[in-house]
C-alpha cells in the first residue's frame, strides 16, 4: 500500500507552524516568511521557481525528497487560501499562480465543497468535505501506486497524525519563537512511540527531525 508522507513542515521552537492573522497578503500570518527562510536558498526551492542554482547542503538534501514518488496531495482549506465559511470568491486559485508546484491531484479539505479547479502542469484541486480517512481513500485512488503527501497546514497534519494515518513525517524545527499562532503538537502526547526518529542539524540552524513508521 502507498505511504502517507509529510515533508518540509516547518515549526518554531515553541511549536507553532503558522502565525496569527492569516490574510491574502500574509499566508502565514504574523510569522511572515520566517519559518521558511531555511528553504528559500536551496536548489529544491529555486528549481520550483524555475531558477538555476541554489544551495546543495543538508537543507537541500532533505528538502529535495518532498516530490519523489508522490501521486496526490491532501491539504487543508487554509493552506489553499484565506477565505473562511462559504466561498465568496470562486476566482481565487491559490497562492501559487497558474502553475502550482504540486503537479498531481490535490484534495482540499473544506466544509464547503466547490467545483474542481484544473491548473497548469497537472495540478487539479478537488474540494471535498471528508474525514481524514475518507480523504486518504480518495487520494490513494488518484495516486495509484504512488504515495500521498499531507501538505498542511498544522490542523490538517495534526488530524492525520491523531488518526495514525502518517507513515513518514519530516519536521524542520526553526530557531525562532513565534509566541502565537497554530501549534502542531497539541494533543499528540506519546506520538514518538509510533515511529523511529532521527534528527540532524543544518548550518542554517534548523534541526530536521524525521519520524518514520517501522
């Protein structure tokens, strides 16, 4: 059976994976881009932007595994956009422009389904009202023999962890303190008992932690 994976998921040292006050111009709220400064210089990110070059150290070696063998993604509605409640603007197509970096079917969890949205490069957003287990069933059907990535945000990742549906989790612990926002680890006491864990520290100051099901 295909695996369920989380990659490049950044959290602050006090456990927040996004800041407070998300808006159209602030997808991570008051955190801004601070959670992801480690990622931007990497060759992986630069290639996603269509740029040459980029760093090739520890951060890139770990970040670069995010797309290998992935056939579908599941994300929460707040990763797709900042609207709440019924959709007021169906013209919103996400933060990523006309050619999002996923290049697979993407299942967006929402209590307000809307028609699917086909983008350039093979990405199609499907808006579904489903439990984690039901969403995973649909994503696996779309992915075939490939793996399913849980893309975020923190509420979605936490729900899949709580349901024991994640096989591989990569968390990048970033040396900043946010103080407020949405935490990843709440309600997951004893999580480490399900996984084999490893960690490595990068010169950027980030600690990459991986949790892999035996």
